[in-house]
C-alpha cells in the first residue's frame, strides 16, 4: 500500500525544530585570535524552525560560540523545542514577540538566567529564527520588514520591564514616529550607497606584522576608513603593532583597539594612555562587560579616546546602566548575545534615548549577516543617521551562507533577499557539523593515521 500523501496545512504550524552543532577550524590560521581567546574555532549553535506550509517556509537562527562548549548551547536550544512545536505560523508572524515573551517568561527556564547566559542566548537564536520566518513570509529582508512596520506594532514587541525608568513606551513611540520622517529617502540612499563598515580582519592578535601591514593596506584600498587591532597581551608588542598599523594606513584612517575584557580598571587606563600617541579612535571592552562603574572610570581617564562595549553585554538592563552612568561613547550591540530582535529593538531605542551611536559587533561566523539588518533599520527608521556609525566586518566564512554579506567600497550593501540572512548552505552544515560532519571525521582519521 502506498503511503497517504501529506497535504499542506491551511493553518500551517511548526512541525520540527532541528538543531546543529556547527564548528569551523579557524584556530588553525589564528583567525579571530585576541588576548582573551587565542585559539577560537568559530562556531554556531544553529536552529531551524520547519513548518508544514505549502511553500516550505522555514525560520533559521543561531547563536555564536568559539568551539568547546558549543554542544551545551545546542542542548539549550533543544530544551526550547516543546515551546515551539505546534505553534501557528500565522500567529507567530503576526507577533514574533509572543515567542520571546513565552520563552523569557517560562519560570523554570528563567531560573537559569534570568535573561543572561547560555539559555538567554538560546532564546535569542530561536527568537531570531522566528523573525527570519516572519520576514520571509512578508517577502522582505528583515531591515525593510522592521522599517516598514508601524511604530505602535514595534513598541508592542518590546519588553519594557526594568528599563521603563529611562525609556517608557510613549518615549519609544516618539522615537519611532520621528524615525519614519524621511525614511523613504533614507531607504533609497541605503540601497544606493550601503552602510559604512570597518574591518577587524587585519588586526587579529596572532597575525605577523607582515600580514597586518598587507591586510591593513588592502582594507584602505577597498574603501574602509577604519580598521581595528586586538591588544592586551603584551604592552610593548601592542606599541610596536600600533606603530606598524599607523604607518601602514596613514594619519587619516581611524584605528580602533580592542582588549576583549583583558584588563582591570587601572590596567585599562595605563595601557590605553600608553597607546594614545597612535591616536586610537576607541578602546573596546577594556574590562569586564559587567563592570558599569569601571567603564565609567576608564572613560573619564582616557578621553579623548572613546570607550566602546557591548558584544558580551548580556541584556538590555546592563546596557541601560552603561548609558545611565555615561560609561560608554559607542554602544556595540550583538545580534546573537541577547534575547534576539525584540531585545535588540529595546537596546537600539535606549541608544536613541541617550543619543549614543551604535556600532554593532560582528566578529564571528554569521554575525555580519545578521547585524547588518539591525543597523540598517536603525538608520532608515530610528536614528536616521550613519554619522560616526560603522558595522564591524570580518572577512571570514561568508561563503557558508545562502545570502552572504556584500561589501562595496567599504560599505555593506543592503540585503535584498527576504529574511534575516541566517540560512547556512546545506553542504556547509553537512561538512562542518560536529563531530560527525565530513570535515571533522576526516580530521579525526588523519590524526589517527599520524599516530
């Protein structure tokens, strides 16, 4: 007897939640190396929301790690599966915030945070997948989906708990309504010119001076007006590398520096002052991302060097306090660290409330693909400017995505395809799935052969 054919549902539902542990061997070329993370293997805890929609609609999302422990992040994703199976696609797309509210609000899951750490990052990956699904269903790239949304609807997507003392729904609505003025013209400008970027690709700590010089000069030739160097392991080495970089790019290109949380507060002040002769534009993550008062002290002590942080800030509450205390000059949101698009909308609005520029972090697999959408929405429909705003760009692993970022003259070209640009190529998942992808099986076999 032949099987009964499955008829697509007229009320499509989520019928499967697939998870993958994806790891790339970037440590072997020291790509991504810095003072705190000398040997990262860029990795993604990856999730796919599969539906029974007639068009095969799927939502893709992930959170970023650097290798060991990625299996723990995947386990956290799997723990969310019961909350997602059977959900109405129509209801989810009409209100992606319902996923965020349900997952963040689960009392037992919440105990594992609350709203921070592995579980919150897993929630962020799932929430981002829900937004990917919603934008695809609307047949728009996410940046446009958000920019076209009614301000009242966007405000309804935001959880104002713990931040209403500095940003309430009425204030957020005011920002978004003002942001719509001139949005059509900014959309045209974005499609024509793109969004300015800076590159970290020359500045990984493990690179030789020769590689630094070559890549820095290439970056300037490619149209980048800012590069970033990792610092913090050895002061004399950093002084030499900064001198080399400044000579390579000249006086008119901004050089940002990034300590990746390596220092105590006194060390951050001393080290940054020692590098000040090379005119660093900002010092990034000078100390623990949880130390709000420490960031404020550093900022006062190292001015006019700016202080930037955000890639490891765990939620909107910490961002609120950094802004309240005037502890940062540059806010660096991350698409995959907090609870997804909904929480990042709150963070963008907090930055608008305090008039602090947002320069998103994107140093990791797929982060460039995701965060470009948030920055472009901010430009088109919230802040209305790219002045002193740049998105980080690293030239690694884009080939593994169906819709990789496109760089033109040092600018991110506006994505055109519907969704959040999160979909990995099936062949990349098959090859780099850990530990049984074809790359990792061959790698293990080669180790055994050498023994």
